[in-house]
C-alpha cells in the first residue's frame, strides 16, 4: 500500500476529523486514524465508538490499495511540522511497518490491523433531509452552550431536533436555562424527533462551513444519524430517551417587558459580575420606569458593584435575580441590537427574545431566576 499526497491537504484532512479521537479509552485502536486506499481515493476515519467521522481526498498517486490503522498523535505531530511538499506514505501490509518520506526526511512507525477498528454502522432505510451549512452552524452555535452535563439525565446532554412539515426546531436545556431555535424556511414531508449528542455537534460546528451554498445531507433512523457535506461524513449514535416537555416550562403570560441594547447590557453584566459572588454568580435586576439598576456583591470579600442603564420598560416595578454567567452566555449568543426580556414575577422564569424577527428564524431563551439574598 503506497500513496503520495500534499502535506497541506493531508494535514487539513486529519485536523477535520481529529476532534473525535479518543485519548482515554480502554481501546488503543481508537487513538488511530483508519486509512483506506483505493485506486483513486483515500478515506481517513476516526472514531470514539459513539461518533465516527470520515474525510475523503484524492491522492496524487496511489499503488496497491489497502487498509491500515496509523497512530494519530505521531502522524499529526509530524504533519504539523512539515512545509508544503509531497508526502509519500508506504505500508508493508505483512508487518504493518509504515515509512513516511517528506523532502529529505524519512520517518518510520508501526501501524495496527484494520480489523481491530470499530465497524462503521450503516443505516437501514433512513429518512433524509437536505439542509444548508449556515442553518446548522447557526443552530449549533445558539443551542450547544445550554446543554447539560448531568450523567444521570443523558437526554439533556444533547440537542433535541424536531422536524415538522413547515419548520425545524432545535432545543437545548440544562434545567437552569433553555434555548429554542426554530427555522421556518425548511420544508419537508417528514415529522420526526431525535436527540443529537453534543460532542459530535461541537466538532461539526468547527469544521462545517457557515455557508448557505454548502449542502448538508442529514439522514436518520431511530438509532443513528449521518451528516454528509463536502468531503466529510459523520455518523453518531442518537441519545436514547424521552426529551422533557420543554413547551410546558415556557411561560406564556409575561406582562413585564424590558427592552435594552444587548451589547450595553452584556458589557455592564461583565463588569458588575467581577465584584459578585463566584459561587452563586447572582446579579440583581431592579427595574423602575426607564431605569435598570444592576447590582452584584460578594459579602465574603466585601466587594460590590452597581450600574444604571437606560431602558424601555412596560410593567410594574420589579426586583429579580439571575445567574450572571448564564445571562452573559445568552446575550453573547444573540446576534441582535436590542433584546427584549419578558418577566412575570421574581420567582418565575425570564424570557429573552430579539426585538425584531424576519420570520425565517425564531429564537427564544429562558433563564430561571435565583433567590435574592437581602
């Protein structure tokens, strides 16, 4: 087995799939890339058992097709140090000895048998949906930060994907905050609901082009999902279980409405949070008339901060506490000028919405209040 490929092209391909590599696994083979060479195509795969991702590239020259597993860290480390030049990789299929030639350098390492590598699942009679890269990158960026990390509630560690005839909705929650992102410009004949795990989505949003011209094919069954775009194929196991009834926790009667410049509020929160409690991250909102007063304090260190902001407000005067860290994450994710915060009582959830919407895209963020310390 032997092929010649550009060092830059090979490194770029390896980096696209390296985020799935397992480093703390009981299976050493998961620390390898699987190389599959045919007459005119090189497919490279990495896996952590839950997620498998492959990338394809065309070698400049290929001889003696074959399959071998190559230690990923050593290969990545050498490729990162090479300038742009042709790289020749030759594999002795009898003893799995690997030789890498680059310029005046010759490097040797030992590969592993390909049959030790996890079998890549195939989907039987999957449903298919065509989406664009920009939509998915947007959806992942706006929801992933709100997923949970509780191993006892695995369904909340993923993103719920609800497909309906006139829209597609992505939901994430950790019970303290919730995000619902909906696109009304997707039409399909299917109705489906499944939970995508966060690790492959975090990796995908880093390698998927944020481009409306990039087509992404999403295929899914009851157990697995496949996303294909450009030269990449990702297969992940769906999270089993029933997602919480998120619509039931979104309050619909919210008579108090605060409208404020998003960046102004975000920067003020960042400043006052420096002086607040590092354990509760509590920030107090006191809203009266057209004035919003933010207060944070840390009694243990006798530190305190207060800022006044001008705002537009409808409703009775209110004092309500929020976790400043969660609120900062939400405001940083919303790419809008003005944000509307809807509230009903100091012990009820607050809702964040954009002041204006184009109809194609809807986003709602919910944050639970924290009990104010007097």
